[in-house]
C-alpha cells in the first residue's frame, strides 16, 4: 500500500524575537501526511503553538519554508489560506452577538456560498458535533462550555477543510466533557478523512488520540514517533520522563484504588 502524500511540510523553520536574541522555534522540520493525526506536546514555551501558527500564517516564519498541499503558504494571501484550513483553539472565539448558525456560517458566507447550501451545511454540522438542531438560533452565552466548543469545531469544519489545526482545543473543559469531546473529534477525523495537527500539554490525551506525537523542547523537535514507539524507545531522558508521566499517574491511582478497596473490604 502506497504512502499518503505529504499535505503539511515545514522545512528548517525558525522564528525569533528581540532581533534574533530569543528563538520561539529553531530549525523545525516536519512532514504530515494526508489523514494523519499529529499531536505536538511539550512544556509551556517549547514552541508548540508557534509551530502550529506558522502553518496558517498567524505567525510568519523568519527562516525556512512552510507548504500546504504542496503550495508555499507565503504565496497566498493569509486570509485565503486560512479559509482553507480549519482552526480550533481553547478560547473558542465565537462571536457573542451571532447565533450558533451565524457563527458556523461565517467562512462559507465569506466564500460566497448560496444560502441553501449554507443552511444545509449548518444542519449537517450540528448533527456531526452532536448538538440538537434546536440550538441553531441560540447565542453563545446561552450555551455551556462544552456546547460552545462543539460550535467552535463545527465552525472550523464549515468550509469543508481537509486540514484542521487545534490549539489546546479541550483544555478549558471539565474532565468528563473534555474526554467525550476529544473522542468524538477523533471519530470525526476518521469519518471525514481529515489531517489534524493538535497542540496539547496533556501527554495522555496525545497518546490516546494521535497517530504520531511530536515532542518539542526549547523551540526544537526533541523526538517524534507513534505512541507505541515513544513509549518503548523514547530516546533521551527528558522525552522518556514525559512519556512516563501517564504510567506514574496510573500507578498512583491504582494504589489509591487498592487502599480504598482495603478500607471497604
């Protein structure tokens, strides 16, 4: 079986501030194939979000090249590029005075879609993100945090992008809602044949959701591989410690469960 084509490619990408004194990212090279789910993990300030934002030109790289579907991103006007790429982030950024329908319809309307096509797409997306059609005319203030995040995902998918960028998309949600929505997004990713790059600080979330994990440290890629590869052959000690975190948490939890069982035995 032939490999899928590369649809997002970063080659030697660097971004610095303070006249080159401080690097947010340095010499990042990354290729993402069609249909992959890639998670970027690492400590705060490791360069995850900066890397993600160079793909849709929310940040322009100083050095190196970024290409989407084989086309250098700097050859397109930024707004045209962004309409081709879905983007979901923790703050959601819904327009407070727009209804759910109006929020989801923003990009299709800018693209000049006819009203019947927009209405049909909104109905389809509400079903996809498991929101009742009755919510279509509600405002963001009338929704829970999880519902608003679902609308954010629907809005990102509205113009039928093949690529989704997600920056801590579930981080502000309670654990139960976060787990459910993350699992539902993974199903959407597979069902719609999306290519997804997700920034997360949660290693367990990356292990459970992603096909490939990219570990960033001090603005550089420290390691990358499938969850199984990084769990068994992490490379250096820092990456190994990061990958070992879920196991340590599981051991502590098992200890607590044993203690609780003994108390009630």
